[in-house]
């Protein structure tokens, strides 16, 4: 999944769940992606952090948030 596709998935999930905060939406995106996608996200995040190990689900959620916030740009 490209970063752009991830942002679209995040945006669609946010539209469906307007009352949730960003981390809760990221968790939904990870859960909906299934185990394979969760492992993909976690491995990207661990690689970016230069780590070899980490809890899979929270690391995957962190990756989703990192991508979304990075592509979103600086806050005004």
C-alpha cells in the first residue's frame, strides 16, 4: 500500500467515524487491513525507527499516524 493509498483509507475511515481521535482512526485502519497489512505497517515503522523488535499492533498504528501526519504537512 502506498502512502497516498493509506491517506485515502484513513480519510474514508475518518468520514465514517467522525467522533474518534486520530489514533483511534489509525487503529481502525490497521484492524481493517488484517494481519498481513498490520505486519507490513509495523515492519515499515520499525525500519524507519532503526529497531529490530516491537509490539506489532501499536507499531502498525504508529506507522499509520506517522504517514498521515507527514503527508498532511506542517500545522498552521
